[in-house]
C-alpha cells in the first residue's frame, strides 16, 4: 500500500522545515509547496536602491531557504502564486477595517482563505491526500468530528490564528510540530543539520516587513491628522491619523511630560471617527481601558453542532493574552454576545475573540462592539 501523500506549506522557516522532516521520518510521501502571497514590487520606494533591500518582504530569500530544506530532505518543492487571492481576500479587508478605525488581524484571514483554502485546493490538484503546516496546534478526531487543540507549547500556541477553520479544512490537515515546544524544534533542526536551524522567526505582517507601518499604510489610506483629547475634552496633542492607533496603545503618542499632568503614562482609550478625535487616559489600569462585555460577529463555530442557551468558556481577545472566563450566547447564526464579569483590558473592535473549552479551540469571530455596564465604549 502506497504511503499517504502530504503536501506541506514550506515557508523557509525552521518550524515548517522541522515539520517536513518529521513527516518524512513518519513515512509519508512528502512534497513542499512555497506560497508567494505578496508582490514585493507594489508601492516599494526602495526599488533600484540595494541599500534598502532589507525593507522588502524577503520572499525570495525564504524561497531559497525552503529550496535548501527540500533538497536536503529529497522532496519536490512546488511554488505557487497566491498574490491575487491574498489581495482580494486579505489585504482589501485589512484596508477596509483600518479606514473604519479598527485594528484587523490579517493572519486569521490568511489562514482561512489562503493557507487552508487556496493552498489546499492547489495541493489537492497536485494529488495530496492531506496538507500540513508548521503551526503550533493539534487536531483530534472525537465523536465523528475534528477538534482543533492548542499546541503543547502554550507560549507559541497558534490556535488563535486558526479559529476560522472549518471541519473540512481541519479533517485533511496535519500539524506535525503541535506536540513539541519551540526549544525542541530548534534542537531537532540543529541535531539533524536542517539548513534553517538558526534562522530567526519571522515577525509582523509579511506585506509590511521591516518598513515603517504608518508610512506603508499612508500609501493606501490618506492620513487625516487631528486632536488628541482627554475625556474632559482638554486638547493635549495632535495625532497623525486615527488609523495608526489601537486601544491600549502607549508608544508613539508624543504627549509625555505635560506640565499640567503627572508623570503616569498615557494610553489610547477611544476614537471618535466622526470628529477625528483620539481620546487618551493616564495609567495602565485606568477604568476607561476596561470592559465587561462585547458583541462578536462573523463567528466561525468549528463544531457542526451549535450550543443552545448560554455556555461557560474562556476567551482570548489578543494573541498570547491570558484566557478570560466568559459566558457566551448566540444572538443569531453568526453573532455571539460575550460577557466577562471580571473585566478585560483593551478589548478592541476589529480584533478576534477566540473561544476555548480548556485545550479545545471552539472557534472565533470579530469583535464589533465593546461595553462596560451596558454602555458602549468609544472604541
């Protein structure tokens, strides 16, 4: 009997490299597929200036690293262009949300539409039985369904970014390093001389890379400077454009050392999109930064059976944030009301709210409205 054919997303990073090595070790028929999701030539002001080459999303260098790994493992490496799909399904949404003053998470949409939809389609056309990714997550079959489980390494767990996947996508997916900790992955890569063993982890959003975020965003959305105010309506500074700020942000406000105020740090606590005003407060635990309920829209519930009435869960409002105990209730087929009486800080519209039952990721959606004592926050 022939071994199952698995096509893995080989990114040129250490995680996917070790994942591919493990699949080979387990006897699968492995091939790699490198995804090109962004056209580095789009609006790059570095072109023709080699000294600014570090500002490009380093896809070509990543491809060369992926090729080295594939050659060492003796597997075929395919390359596919997903630029159009990425623009339509991820980047356009990213821009639309920023225009509304929200803080979107493009990695979640990239997983939903690119890595586990478009990639999966290409992999199946190449004859794959399953696909694999180097995410820190796990899957488990239980009661005729596939569950998404947190990665063993809680500090690296990536189920937050996978909350929009469905049963069909998860059923055909392997996460070979989900049972490992990051140090173990690095150790395996070093021990078996995998070419990416010492490569730094990528951070940030690929299409921005190492460039200045505000400058990048201004290529697509005109900045509209305005006033920075306290909730007492005192003008204490100027902002560069509401799209550049997120709830709870401390750095980059440029309002330190005001003579009429104490030395406590300032934090973004609200946005008035109509008046183009950024509201700030002093103190990391200022009451205006906290909420006790929110409305979550576009909910993806991973199980095919929805719960009824209310359900007690834990939720994450940001990646690597602690779990918050919460009570959730369906408002309609795609909207959930989330109540967290112990309160949470800087819950931000546009970000994801992800639901958990201990180690099982139940799904997630987009934070739409945020409340404290049933009064909507100016977020």
